[in-house]
């Protein structure tokens, strides 16, 4: 397996990378961690005219915890989300989700921005972004813009990034101190693509009722989605096991992935209900126990 012929560029700044993207448009691909792109190049599933290696852009490697948000540069390695105490304190769901990404070798090279831009329908980080109402920071010839994660992912492997734009950072709201989270994924083997996965974050009021809740689902459609109906059913309710089980059934109608080598449509519907139920119950338990670092 050998990659096709292409022109190689390694811009040293965001401005230079944007200029190159403007010049080549859809004929250029961006190399961040390369965990998906290098496979596609070597099997010649993709044949770009130009490859833009952005690893020299040091500003994209920054991780900053601000008063309201955790901002992750596009080149922050996934392994850092898993191991950095600052990330676990700021947005603990990110740490829990990242552990499920591929294998440790992948996480040492894979990046936050690469996972978001790749937009695989089974990917964990995009699911966390949609669940937590993250913001995508995008740079282009017209300057910088910010887009909500739920509007960023448009389909399998597609996003709202224009051909002349570059994803430079992702902002996650800081998790409230009294919030609980859960993430459950089902795959045939550890490190395999998820057949279904759910992320949940919620807060309880003094009476034990759900004061706020967000549930994200992956690998059930062509991009990560929120379980809006399940959220609505649980809001204001005491999240008993029976109540959660009943509300989780609503996600069955959101599953529209065709049968594939990993799972049938019917099995995915069953899994979607199961992972939603378990993720919410895990979030409830953490909220009740105050499980924060």
C-alpha cells in the first residue's frame, strides 16, 4: 500500500494554513494526527493534490481552562484529555469518553480537531461535543467564526467547515460541580467501532428531580444527535430506574443506520435503548454521590 503522489506543505501559522486551503480548496487535505487520513492515503481511498501538515502550528496545541469554558486547540492529543487532571476537573465527561477511543497508541497521536473534522458517525469526541453544547472555533479568509457543535456535524464524514476554512479549537462549557455524567459504549471488541454509544450529563435539584439533562447518541445515525425526547421525558422527574427505562425507549425511533457488518438495524435499536438507560443511570449515581475530583 502506497499513497498517491501529492504536494506536501507544513504551514507554521494558522494564517498560512488558511491561505493554502484557500488556494487548493477541496483538493487539499489537512494532516493532524493522521489516525484515519494515513489509512485512506495508503489505500488510495483519497487522492488529494496537496497535504497540509499543521503539526508545526504551536498555537493549536494549547489547552486553556477559562472562567466558563475549557478551550482545546485542534492539535491537543486525545491522550491528554484522558490523563490531564485539569481536563478531568473542568469537563470530566471528556476524560471518560476519551478512554473509549481506539487504543492507547491511537490516542497518543489522534487529536481533538482531527476527530471533530473527520466526523465519523461512531466517533466518541463528536458525541461529547454535541452532548455538552460545545462550540467549534473556525478560521477562514473572512476571519474567525464560532459554530455550535450540533450544527457543525452535517452527515457521515461531513461538517460545516468550508473548503477554505480550518478548525482551530473546540470550547466545552465547564461542568457544574453538582453535575453527574455517564458514558456507555458497545463494540464487538475493545477499540472497535461503536455499534451504539450514549453520553449523558445531568443535575438534580434538592428534591432529587432532574433539573437539567443532556444526552448524546452516536453510531445510530450518520452523525451524533441529542436524545431530545428522552431528555424531555426525564426533565423535572425523579430518575428512578423505571422512569429512566421508560424514557430511554424514545431513542429507538432515532436509529436509522442500515444493517452493516457490525450490527443490524434491529440490534442497534436495542443497543441504543440499553446504552441510553445505562449512561443516564451512571450520571444519576455520580450526581447523587458528588463524584467529582
